[in-house]
C-alpha cells in the first residue's frame, strides 16, 4: 500500500522449464522524523541517534511482528521552513507510514495541518503545546509530552505552597512554547498573578543573546525566575544570571531544557539549585541503581551506543519514547495501516514503561490524546537532578 508500507528486497523471477518461482522480501515499516542535528537546539539530536540504535536493535531481533523498521531521521535545524521541506520529502518521496517524535512547537506547527490533510500520523510530538491534543480537529496528531500549560501550573503551585510572598520574573521564548508555559503559570497563581509577577521579558529564537532581558529582570527586584527557555538560551540564562550576580531563590527551567548538555556550557556550579520536573527516572540518580528499567536502559546503551554518554537526558528521552512507540506498533499486529496506527495509539491503557516514574503510566483514549498528565519536581545539585516532593498534577 503506497505511503503505508514499502516492499524491500527485490522480487525476482526464475523460469526453469515450466516452473515459475516468485519471491519477495519482507515488508518494511518506514518511520520518519525531523530533529535539529544542527543549529541552536542541536543538543536534541541525541534523541534521534539513540532511536536509530534502538530500531537497529529491534531489526536485529526480528523486527516488529516480522516486519523490519526503516527509521529516517532528518535535520531541520529547528527551523520551520526546513521542517516543511524535510517532512514533505519523508511523506512524498520516502513514503513513510508515520512521523514520530519530531521536536519543537513551531517546527511541528509548520506541518501540523499538512500531515492531517494527508492523514499521516504525527505521533508523540516532542512538544507540550496544548494544541497537539485536539483529536476533534486534528485526529492524526498526538503529543508525547506533558503539556507545557500543566507544567507551568505545577511550578506555580510549588511557589504558592512554599514561598507565596515572592516577587516573580518571567523570561519566555516568544512563540507557542513560551506562551503555553506562561499561561499555565499565571492561571495557577490566579488573582495573585498581578501582584506576584513583577517583570516579564521575551526573546526571539533568532536572537544572538538574552543578556539585556536578564538585566531588566534583575533590576525588577525579583527573587524567583521562571525561565521558559530552550537550547542555547538555557545555557545563556543560567550563565548570564550568574555573571550579573543574580541568584534567585527559585529558578525554574522547563523539563525540555533540563538536559546536562544545556547545563554544562553554563557551568554546573551556576546551575546548582535549578528546579525542573520530569515524569522519567533519571538514570544517573543513585536511587534507581537497582531499578530493572534503568538497568535495561544502561545495558542497551553499553551494547548499542558504547561511546555515548548514557547520562545525557536526551539519550534517555529518546529511548523512553521509542519504547512507547514499540507498544503501539506491536499492538498493530499485522495491520500497519495509518488508521490502525492511530487507533492503537489512542487506545493505550495504563502502559508502564521502563523509564517512567513509579505510579505513572501512559493512557490515551479517542477523546483524550494526552498520554502523560503527572510530573514530579526535581532540583539540580551540581551533578544530577534529584527528585523531591510527591507526584503532582495540574488539578
């Protein structure tokens, strides 16, 4: 079926006397993806590299229900026009069955309507924008992250519970990514937002630096910084605040910005005390040393990516989402139509994954496309992220 499954292995004809023998190779499941392997968010390229190794492992073990996987991950440099170009190539030339785990709000937004018009699954988008979970208008798109709005709510709830008298400053990326986080944060503060938020600044993803925004926020006298930053701007925010002698009592960064690859350029000492959140186990946290799921992850990395840093959160993220997709693909059995892929993706029932935190699971339904709706706060201690408090949700 064109655009669904491609046949690999050439068919050949062999005529011997009156006997005609026809043979064909096994069917291949083509999975497409765009990620920033270059540009300001290139650290996220680690996600695709670990997933390529993951599917190589799957193929070596016989594939999925006897079908081999061809994983095609292309560089979009975190640029929406490039995402459009690469996605069209994957759909129209490579004839992928689905798009999976592509990164970014603006980048995925640039192909959101196109993929739904083409009825191509856009599965487990690596962005927490609320618009991905809209099965009525966009039934072919499903998020792979807790929503940014929910994460913003959880951070605000923590501020209200622990330091309700704080003066809060907001630094946010000027796009849907930033706006969703800020909306959730303000919503949870409620009527108190007007007095508790003393300054707001935004930046464009094309900006060379955010130093002027940080200076303005510091001058406001804020003692909490809610930094809705991503990629290189994570490093700039952490290092920049330290360079101007600003050490807020609470400094939040999104889950998507918490990778050690973004903290190291800023200096790990400068990052100490940062607060973020997660629904995944941190493989580097000693409390998970004997956890079966974490052991499984480390065994995979040792065998299939021996030269990679298993402690890089982006490697763990890539592995985590690949295991989620495997659940969907195995449930498809022998029906790899796009319709059945979406049907199975929207039928996840309390799915436990190797790197999900205890007490959390992935669940979806035809009218609820959000697989995750819980998070746990964690703080960076200079070496790794340490979870604290209990599991939280946005209610």
